[in-house]
C-alpha cells in the first residue's frame, strides 16, 4: 500500500526561509572578512585582480563565440562584477577599460549606430557595477572597522577589569609586584609597580617608573655588587632571580628585602624581570634568634657534658682527698680514747691537735668543693664591663692580703669593655693574684705584674710573678682539681684554686694557659675575644 503525503505544515514552511537566511548569513560572515582583506591589499594586488578578471572575460568570450561571434560584451559583465566587488573601483575600472579596449581593437569594432549603442550600454552598465562594487567594499570596510573597534573596546574594558583586579590583589599582598627592565646599556626602569611600593621601598611609583636609579642607590653597599652579579647571571642564563639584600628605607632605616623574579628577553635585547619583593626583616630577626637559641643550646649541651666529666673526675679526686683527714680523725680519736683512759696528757694534747687540724682540713676541702660546684653549675650572667675597673675592684678585695705580704702589685691595663660574669671574673682574678702571692720565694717580697693589651679584637690579660715557678711539663696538670706540686707544709691549700680559674675561663669561652720555669716565676695568660 502506497503512503499518502500531505502538504507541509505552516510551521515547517516558515522554517525553510529562516534556514536559507541562516546559511546565507554564514556564507557572508565567512566571505566578508576575506573581501575586506582583498580591498585593503596593496595597489599592485588590486591591479592584478583587474587584469586577471579582464583576461578571464576575453578567454570566456573566445571559448563561447569565437573571434567573430555575436554577443560581443556579454562575457565581460561578470568579470567586471567580480573585480569590482573584490578589489573595489581600481580593479573593476581596470577590468572595464581592458575589456572595452580588447572588444574594440580585436573582437568587434563599432561599425554602426547599433554597435555604438551596445558599446555605450556596456560602458554605462559596467560603470554602475564599478560604483556599486566600490560602495559595497566601503560598506564592508566600515562594518569591519566597527567590529574591530568594538572588539578592541571590549578587549580594553576586559584588560582594564583584569588590571584593576590584579591591582587589588597586588595591593592586598604584603609585598610589591613589579616589572624591572634592564637594557643592554645598563639603564634600568620599572614599567609596572603595584601601589604598595610606597610601603615596601619607600618611594612613589612615578619616581622610579622611568628611571630606577633612585631605588637602586638605596641598596646597601655591602650587597650592591652581589645583586649586580645576580641580575647579570639571571639575564645571561634566563634563570629565576632570588636574592635577599639590605635596603636603606627612607622611614624604616635599614631593612632586609627578599625578591623573586622571572626574566623575559625582549626583542631589542633588553631583559624584563616580572616578580615580587617583600620585607623579610622580622623573619630574619626570628631566624637569627632561633639560630642563636640553637647555638646557645648546643653550647649549653657541650658545657654540661664537660661539667659532668669534670664533676665525675672531681668527685673521684675529692672523695680520695677527703678520706685522708677523715682517716686521721678516726685513728686519732681511738688514740685519744686510750690517752684519756690512761690520763696521758701528752697524748691527749697531740691527738686533739691532729684531729683539730684534720677537721679544719676537711672543712677547707668542703668549702672549696662548694665554691667549685657553684662555679660549675651557676648560670652565667654575662655583662659588659670595663676591664681596668674590674681588675682594680678585685685588687681592692685582696688589699688586706697584699698589705700583709708586702706584695708589689702593678697594673697596666687599658679601659676597654669586655663581656664576663662579674662575680666569676672577680673570683678568677682573686685566685690568680693570691696564688702568685702564696708561691713566692722564701724571704723575698713578691712582685706581681698584671698586664693587658688588645690585638686584632683579642684581649690578652696576663698575671706574672717572680715566685718559685714550676717545671714546664706541669703547665696543663696544674689546672686539674686538687693537683699539687708542693707539699702542704711548704704551701698550704687544697689545690683547687687554679681548677676554678680554668673552669671559669672555659665557661666564658676564654683560653687560660700557664708558662713557667723553676725559680723564675710563672705567667698565667687569659685570652678572650672582645665584643663587636
């Protein structure tokens, strides 16, 4: 059974013209820009379009009618039309002139009124075609210009919005977004700067946008050459620039800035860095404080290890030295019991005397042990003090001992600041001077010279005497706790004074050394670094 098809519905019928119109608009939108480009092409190209169109008309005329056929001008209308609507009046007029000349000189000369009217009609009609073609091209060009202008306006508006948004983001950032240009002659400028350059660099954007020298001059001299080398290396290798440098801010003083920028080579050989700079002064301070704390902790750990080692050795030696007076007390207490039982006054007096001496000796050891432990364990309270003033203060404390011994003490020290824990420095000077007085040669007045001088930021302080001295091989051993080179009968004491001096020096980071020869006196030299 055959199917019957009815007429199309009105809706379907109305869709057809719209579809046709849509296709036409698509074709026009595709061809229009190309036609405009041809119209705007250089004059030689438009002349070539006219010549080619005329040649096509001649070839077409020969193909369909021969040299003597009728319809002389029919084949030239389309070439003139195409040339006019493609290349404008120049192309159309040239096609018309060439076509007319060929027709009259070669194909069909004017021989009567009819031929003249046909030729006049050809010229008139095609002249109108040329005028219409030129008007069409001008209309297309105007429309294209409007489209281009509108597109540029939309693009400019979009760029303005992006610049505004970027500026708001850059202004909210803690640092400054910038573009820095360096040409081949070394001249620098800043094509773009965020507004907060005023806060970071302390200058207005307009001051350095054309010439960055006012900003570059504020880079610290110690960092200037390094920054120049970094920029040169980044420009040569096209690598990321990342540096920290000191900057003389107009209102903040010297600050630390960190910059990071990516270089881009320009066509003229110059280089533009697009990047970001921020104030890192506070961060560097925090890092410096953290590093100082870490160094102090490491130093404290080393010090504690050294203290533990000394305390272990000290405890061993101290226990050994304490046993001697305690053994005597125990032994002579038994002798005292026996003497009391037998009423032997001589033994009673002797035992009592020995026990008393041993008790005093034990008490002296315990007191020195307490002093040593305080020196080892007490936290240092370092202060800046005047060296000469501190030495004179220590000598004043020892004035009674100096007067009793008749010692001649001379002081040759500059008024220079040094860093020390004042009580511990006073203890060190007390021990060195009293040690020099104690170990004097029998029957002679002790002469003690205290001298200090500064060399290459190092302070050297020496205490020299003309006493009994010691052999050079004991120059290190004398600083060990309870180390004695002489008998207690000759020179009483516990042998801990120099160990305390050595501990104080080590805790301050100083160097304490001794040199001597028997009967030629001794010199103790303290070396310390002066504060910057």
